[in-house]
C-alpha cells in the first residue's frame, strides 16, 4: 500500500518539479534567463526555511507574506506565457521571497522575545 506524502512534502515536491522544468527550459534559450531562474529557485526556498527555523525555535510557523506559493506560481505562469519577461519575473520572485523571509523572521523574533 502506498502512503501519501506528508503535508509539507507535496508542496516542496511540486515546487521542485516546477523550478526544474523552468531551469531546463531557460537553459535551452538564454544564459541570462538560466541564471535568474537558478537564483529565483534558491530564493523561493528562503520563506519556508525561515518558517521552519522559527517553528524549531519555538515560534509559530507562519505562512503569510507578500509572496507565497500562490503568488510565486502565478508569476511562473506569467514567465512561461511571456518568455521574454522571465528574467524580470524571476527578479520579482527573488525580491518577494526575500521580503517574505524578512517579515517572517521579524515576526518570529518579536514572538520569541516577548515575555
């Protein structure tokens, strides 16, 4: 009997497949796009890492922020629909991911510092 993957594994797996496909596509078309996709791929992991780190330290695991999974996927769809925009779309993913990470870490720090 096959057991379904636990909750956090499925979204990470789908993210991995999405970014892997985008890396492959960008590698076939443009070095600039490939570099931006690789940077965005790494940046997209930061909000989850921040949330899990905060939860490990005893804070609430947060999922909100300006660029969550839904917004990230919408941007990737836009980049796929208009490939010339892909480097700009990836730049938005990087900026949004860094902003989301910063907000999550700031909230966790405030929660952990509270008496």
